[in-house]
């Protein structure tokens, strides 16, 4: 028998409720016991099931909610919410000049997507933090790639 992915159930804030919603439906919840938000089992954009636990020779669980849909590439609601929160924090409290405002949204999205430009984006954001303080540090660090997170961690 070939391995397969079960379907994950995750709340709109990104809490993994059940990484095996088909194999263990008794663990499914309509609402998150951690935050009370509604739960989903499919991508809101393309309606493809969220990949959960892998069942094969070995069973691999799902510890963290995926950031982006494996089928359409769109950000899941919890990822988009974190991105929008970081953008809003910078916009409202960052004291950014017009040039910084134009690039910050793109930089935050690059960091969330873990693209090659993410390193440059992390350096730009770090420069802004050094100028204005670490206003969105915790929000961005939650979805930053390991490389971007290392750049953002070390002051220089």
C-alpha cells in the first residue's frame, strides 16, 4: 500500500486541532478549544484538503499548521492574518517614511514566503527596526524562514 496524507483540521488562527481528521474523526472540533475560532479542513481559495498526518511505512504527524496551500499556493487564513498584523503594526506605529511604507508590505510577504529575496527583505526590516524599534518583531518571527529569522535575531 502506498502512503497518503490524512486531512488536517486547523482553526482560522492556525492551531492544529486534528492532523488525522479522517482516521480519527472523534478528535474533530467545530471550534478551536484554544481560541474559539472556527475550524477548517480545506483551503478557502481552492477547496483542496489541507494535508495532515502522513500515513505510510512510518506515520508522520503534523506539529505546525502549514503556511501556504500545497495546491494553489495561497496563504492560509492564519498566515494572511499574521502578515496583515505585521503590516498594520508597521503602518500604525512604525513612524515609517513614504519610501519605507512602499516596501514594507512586499518585504513582509517575502519573509513569509521564504523566497530568495527574503534575506534582503529581512535586512531591510532589520534596518527599520534599528531606526524605530522592534515593533513587529514577535509577529514577523512567527512566520519568518530560518534564514530570515537568523538575520533578524542578530543585532549589528
